[in-house]
C-alpha cells in the first residue's frame, strides 16, 4: 500500500532526474541530490531557476552554492502545522515532506480515538529529528508526546517548531538519548505508549564511535519498542530510508517482532512530481495497527 503526500501547498517537487530533485519550499527553489532519481532530466529550463544548489564533495559531505541571497531560515505550512526550514551542510532542510502521509494518519487516528472516548493518549516519537510527527500528534490532541533524538541541536530545532505551532502549553518531553537505551529504560520503568513512530537512520556512529547499521539493529529496535505498547494501542509505524531494504523484509520484521495481534501494512512513501505528473520514491514505511474490535 503506497502513500502519496499530495496535499502540500507550500512544498512541491518540481522535477527530478540525474540523481537530483528540484523542489520549491514556499517561495525558495532548491536543487539537491537524490540517488533514487536515476532517470535523465527531460527539460533543463526549470533547473536553471534554482535559488541554491547543493554540490556533493568527493571527500564526503558537500556545500551549497547560492544563486541569490536567501534568508538563513524560513517557515512553511502543511495544513495547520508550521515548520522551520533551513539548508544544512548535509543537504537536508530540517523536514521530510513525504512524511505528511504519516502525519495525516496519526492525526486522524488520534482524533478518532478521542471522539470514541479515549483520554490521556501518549505517543512516543523515536529518532524524532525536528519533530514533524511530534507536532502532528500534539496538534491532534495527544495528552503527552515523548520526543527522543540523540542530537541536542536537532532537539533545539524541534523546540522551535513547537513554538511555531503554539504548542508550548502541551506536554512534549524532549529527550536527548540513545534510542535503544531509552526504550530499555522505559521498559524497566513500566511505561506504556498508545502510539509509537520511529525513523531510524541507515547508518551512523554513537557517542563512543560504535557503528549503527539498520539491518543489524532493526529487529531488536522494533521488538523492544513493541513492549512499550499499551493494552489498547493505536499504532506502531516504522520508516526506512535504507537503499535496497525491501518491503518484504520490513513486513517480516514487524510480523515477528510485534507480539500483539493486529494488521500490518507496508508500502512506499511517495511525493508527486509536477513536471511529468510522476512520483518520487522516498523510502518505505511499515504500519502496525490493532485488530478492529
């Protein structure tokens, strides 16, 4: 089951090709690498209008070439959500627009549960980055959202998004920690969550230079996180950007790791492309929901 984030107004994939994508972030046009776009560019003209271009370096990383002076940061909206955008040295901008499909699902699920009498809904956002899912769940009415990311700087960015969304009076706990260690401590504390969402990196290094590889850690991560699901859970969602990691593999991980009975859906996260009415693949997702009563 693929899902297309098609309700954006402030964001647009204008064109793709030659392992790049041309995007509009509000009124700013950026040209960035995207290894999935392996087809050729069909029409060069729109690409020449980019306000900034990210160039990869042979030594790793890269840098932005600015065609005109841009603000250091600006804001975009998705429905009633607001997010800070700022080009970083690692080509990212602080938001993954394809995740809007997951935000919609989580917000709809939380609101429906509240209409059916659920109170005190608790959500856990792991590898939470700048908090797209955190803001969506808090905005939808979750009583508490726990936001966990190992980067202190990224958590500060998420707090800026909280303020942009006027959610200061909501219970959002921002935690800088190793995700798996945090999960295991929460298990020992007896904590439970009604919804869990995670967006683990493909590869990385921990504070003691330990290597993280998703294929080596994903099963344990999902298995341990599932132990935190409440007795009346709403969802567990896993996003995966690792190239070559198949839908069938993610499906099997979820089936084997989550012991509670429920339904599992897997698919690709997609963004619509304006120029040729195509789509841009943006990783995969797996979603567990409980059996309908």
